């Protein structure tokens, strides 16, 4: 088993890039995916958020391009669900290839006409690695000036999220512009059956690498507060009194909810901003940057940023609402305790959310500590769930309801 980046046989320039980015040891998914990609295999990589999937595909890709510099046409296309993720991958790419002459471009929706024509110009000139969101890529492809005739790699990142967001047809459309003979890689945090179907259509005899069941890292301290809905807004600011928590991410399930939480915290003079899909692209980026650089202490967000977006060193994640399923829960709290850091995750469980939370606990096979409420909040309700006694029909009905709620939310 490889335990060291030097064992992959990467070009020297990549080793320098890794040093600069302080990557010392490969993660498990990297150890298992990188040699397969270097051997020319198609790969399905499934591992929970925060396990380093990005580098698992970027590093062998960059290495291949450095070692085979024979064309100036586009070599690789990375398709991702959101603008934020496109930007983030492009940034990592720049870091890794800082010492290598590789051209890359992130193209995504929004932005001005000028941005569009810049993208167009770069695409015509030929850029080696393109990172894109589906819709924007298709509008370029439809106009006929993109030459992907020598494309060697197709990468679908966060494939589960792309399908959730309804990008299936777009992905198929993009595929129709690509050479049949290519190496394809698919990454996902979860592996529902529709992902398997997608991979059967797109990949050729893929090697499947699956790293464990999605579970939050052990170093996250998880607690919950059982409250009446009306107590949530009183409890929230108290959770923020701990001044050692310098960076706090609060998740709300709906846009309206997020706006309301943000408004109340602002009224209480907290250093806070909000992020959701009503914000324009440049505003979202500015908000994210201020949060990342810790100018903003508290960020209130919808699930728009729960998957894939890399914000380091968050001290605490607060679920103002119980997430709709265990995967969402893991994705949300996975924002904290990255790498070696300790993190804390608090979930506020309203009376109508107790069953939902209990089902998350069942899936994680872990009972999460219920904290007693601070005196000023008053007494909360009991935590009463039907637990294992819940029969199958009820569970199915609940699952359907959750799925519906999820669809609405997205
Ligand atoms: P995923 O896509 O699996 O959710 P990312 O690729 O976004 O995870 O990586 C999560 C974080 O871990 C990022 O900040 C990334 O820079 C960091 N990281 C990934 N691999 C390593 C490594 N081998 N050493 C140190 N940090 C790493
Ligand atoms: Mg990722």
C-alpha cells in the first residue's frame, strides 16, 4: 500500500505543488484512485465529503498532461453541479499546477457578456483543462466553436448532486460532443442506483472504489437540543456566546428560513452574513470569501453550500433545522473538523422533527447527545420517538415525505 505521494511517480513539478499546498500524505481515496487513473482505467470513486476526492482526480490528470505535452487542444473536461464548486476546483488546480505550464479555465453561469466572450476566446484558443457547470458548457458547445476532438478525460464530480439537480439530460448532451474513446471518471459522495445507471452509460469497465459508509469523522463532537420551534431563535444566540468559536456556519432548510435567521441575528448585532440562491454570483463569492478569511464570524446558509465546498477550519456547524436525511446531515457537519481539527456540530430538534432526527441517528448507528437547555430558554419538550418499533409502512411513508420535501427545497 502506498503511504507517500512520492510513490505515485509524479512529475517533479507536481511534487513541488504538493509541498506548496502542504499536502504531506495521500488520503485513502487518493491512495486507491490515483494508481487506477494513471493506469488508464475508468473509475467510479465514492467517498464522503472532505476525503480529498478533488486531488484524487486532479493530480493524475495534471501528471498525464505534463508528461504528454503533445497537443494544444483541450485535454480534460470536469463537469460539476455548482459555480462555487467550479471555482474551488479551478483554484486547487492552479495550486497543484503552479510549477507546471498548464492552462485551465472555469466556466459557469451568471456573469456578464464580457465574461462570456472571454470564455469563448479561451475555448477557441484551446485550454487544457476546462471546469464547467452543465448549462453554461452546453451554450458554448451549441455555438460550434469548441473543439473537444482530442479530449482525453471526462470527469463528473459530485455526480449524485448533479442528478439531484436535474442535470441528467445536460450531461448526456455534453457527452454527445465528446470523443467516444476517452478516460472517464465519476465521483460521488453517495452511490444510489441512479448513479450506477449513469455510470453504466458513461464509463467503460470502470474500477469501483468505495470508501466506507458515509459517517461523520470521529473528531466532530455532535450534540443536539430538543426544543419547541419557538425556542430555537432564543437558543441560537446563546450557542454563539462561546467566543472560542471563531467561525460558525448555520444551516437552515429553506431560503425563507435562512433570511429570517439572518435578520434576527443581525438585529442582535452579530457579525453575520447569509448565502442562498437569491444572491447574485459575485455576491455569493464575496460572501464566501469574507467568511473564509474570517472577516465574517457567522454564515447562515441553505444547503447550497453543504456539499463539496471547501471551507477550512470551521469551529462549529449549527443545524437550525434537522436536515432531510442522513446524507445531508453528514454533508453539513462535514464542514467542520476537516483534516486534524476538532469541530463541533449542534442540531436543534423541533417537536415536528424528532422522528426525522431519530431516523438519522438510526442510519448513523449513533445516539447523539441531547444537551439540557440553558435556564433562560425554559423547559423543552421530551424526546419521544417511536424508535425501532416504527413499522415499515410508516417508515416508507416518512421516506416519501422526506423525498418530497427534498425536491421542493431544491
Ligand atoms: P471531497 O471532494 O472528497 O469532499 P476535497 O477534495 O474538497 O474533498 O478535500 C477536502 C479538503 O482536504 C481540502 O481542503 C483539501 O485541500 C484537503 N486535502 C485533500 N487531500 C489532502 C491531503 N492528502 N493532504 C492534506 N490535505 C488534503
Ligand atoms: Mg468534492
